[in-house]
C-alpha cells in the first residue's frame, strides 16, 4: 500500500532527530576522533617534503611541410606529440641539458605533459623538491623536445636527399651511356631514334627527381618554439596544508560519526523505550531525563523543582501509573531494578511525591534495608523504621514519618547494622502485615532492593499488586533486565511497566510547557505573587521534626 508524502516526511524528520540525538550523545567521541584525525593530518602535511612544480609551454608546428604552402593544424597529432615529449630519447636529451646523473626513469617520473583542447600547445610540468631544479627541469624537457623534433626532421630530410641524389647519380650514368651509344649510331636510323627516346625519358625522370630534391631542401624543420619559459615557483605545489587539514577534519568527523554509530549499535545498553518495553514485555510508563550538572540535590525534584523537565517527567509517570494501576486495581507498588545504582529510590520518592501532590494519600516504604536511601531524599532521620517494626521493637504508627509533602508519609528502613539476614525479615508475616496495614492509604510505594544481587524484592513482589521496573539508560544491560524479568515471572509478579532513567535530552526544544524557563512566563508570575503574599502552608523538615518531638 503506497504511503503518502506526509508519512514519508514524518519518518525522515524522526530519522534526522535520531541521528542528531546520536551525535549529541556521542559528541565527545566524535570530537575526539575528529581532533585526532586533524592532528594527524597536520603532522602528515608538515612532515612531507615540499614539492615545487614549474611549467613551460611550447607552440607545436608541423614539420617536413612546404613553407610555401599553408600549414594545417590537422597535420599535428597532439596525443602523438605528448607521447614523444615523454619518451626516453627526449628524457635522454633533457638529462644532458641538466647535466644530471639521475636515471632516465627518475626524470620521466617527475615530468608530465598536457595538451589543452583546441590548441597547438604542449604544457611541460616538472616537479622537484627544490624550486630552481623544478624550473630547470621544465625548461630542459621543453628544449629537449624541440631539439629532438629538429634532429629527427633534419635526419629525415638528409636521408631523403641522399636517396634522391643517389637516384640522380644513377640516371646520370645511364644518360652518359646512352650519349656514347647515340654518338656511335648512324643518325636518323631506327636504332638511333630509339636511343634518343630512351635518353629523353631518363632526362625527364632526372628533372622530376631534381625538382623533388629542390623541394626537400626547403622543407620546414622548425618543430615550434617555447612561448612560455619556465619560471622559478615561489611556493610549493605540495603539500597543500589547508586542503590536508580540511580533509583530515572531514575524515575525522565522518569516522567519528561512524564510530559513534557503531558503538551505539553494538554496545549492550537500553537507551530507548521500545527496547525496554520489548525486554520487559510491559509498557514503559515513564522516561526520566538525566539530571543536569547544576540541578540541586536534596528533596525530590517534583517538590523542589516543580517546573523542571524532570518534574514534568515524573508527572507523566504518575499519570501512566494511575491509568495502569486501575486495570486491575493496584494500590501497592514495588519499585525495583536489576542492579543497584539505577535510580530506583529516587524514582520511588518522586513518584510518591507526584501522587501526593494530586491529593492521594501515599505511604512510601523504604524496604531496601541493605542500602537504605529513601529517608535522605526527604532530609529525615533514620532512627527507627521498618526493621524495628518487623522485629517488634516499635509499632507502625510510631515509625511512620511526616514528610515536607502533604499527604505523603515515609516508613524509613531504620538502623540495619544488627540484622544478619535481611531477607528473613522481608519474608516474614510481619512484612505482609505492614503492607496490609499501609493499604489504608490510597497508594503504597515500596522501595525494594535490586533483584539480581539479593532475593528481597522477589519476596516483596508476591506481597504487592504490581512491580514498577527501573532501568538506567546508561548502565542497564538487556541481559540483566531479561534475567530480572524471568525471576519476577517465576514468582508470578505482575510487572505493570518500566521506567527508563537518566535519558540524555534529545536535540528537540527544551523549553515551553514543563520546562524550567516557564517560570519566567506571564502565567507563572501571578502564582508566584500569590504564594509570596499568602505564604506557603507546606511544612518544612525542621517544622516536621518539631511536630514529632512535640
């Protein structure tokens, strides 16, 4: 079925964006390869021996022609003259003129002869490492060509004259013999008349040959003249530093882009939604951009930087989670990953914050009791928490903490130094009871341990309604994600979707709705003025700690 022009235009635009995004992601690789190639080109160009080229021009005339007759350019075969000009005999004469001890082949390798179209001119070019030698070589070959042509013409005429003179001498001898026979014969007899006729024929032939001899003697032997003598070149023809550097840079750019494309193709990373979705056999619910160097740390971006691109990405994740968790209902979600360091705790905290910001009552459980981090994202203490509840040292109500975000409570992990086998605590009935009691809230977000190093999250996956799988676009490996997926499948966990974390921003617009610069827009100013006038009712961490101590 034929596609319309709009479809083709869209596909081309997407391909171009992908290509530009690839270059942006690998810009340092491309620039490094280009810089190396340019440096090598500079080194190569300036390390080469300079080559000077001088040129002489020779006007070619037809030789062995009657000077009294008009000469025709058609009588000159310039391709033949080019072959003659670059022949060994001409090179031998040029070597004598140069008084050189180099071989004829070396001289021929340095010379080139060209014949511009619709002209009777030969251009002799001679290259040498020294400018003066280039000039001498070009002039020597031009002069050698003219000398060779002159000598060949003179030799040809001499041979022709010698042949004609021999014929004349032979005829003279025959005529002298006939003269003697005529003198001895009786006049007016038949014999005498025959001798007279034979002599007349020989004299006629001799006259014709004498005429040829006279014509040959005045034949043209001038093969032409040098109309543009060779001059000493002021600058070398090679190397062309500018051209070498430009070509080096272009080759480096092309090579860098090719290497970047190859590395993108062959490296084992998950950098796009389609790849992650295919491996997980589940939709990708969120794509979280890589944090910029100037982004502040501390509270979740959805609370601290509500107008940032990251916050907008978390709100998109929230919307997709709300839509997905309703078919069938999923109030308790486990956030996990294949390996540690892929950003699952940050995503769990921001997702919980985003859900609370739309009025949902949310409890965030820090169930990664091996490397707890959720409490640090809200600036809270970790004196008591999940571990103490599971061991019976504290109650759930005593350990639940208020956070700076309204409607969001945190159950920290608590001190874990004295725990010898964390997975036994996670697998206990007490853990299932904690999750069940927390289901009084609208949503329960469980920050679990990574799947491949430990079995904690595999246990938790059977206690929750769904699993949200996090993969780092830079560190995530397809094999690891597939292995984690299979392990989740073995415990019959419901993976509601994936989150692709730390994605490089593409080449598209970074501003507009949801961007940080939107704060400067006119629509944002009244909201800021209202907050500054009325004050914020959201409690800060210090206020919360004072409320708890009170």
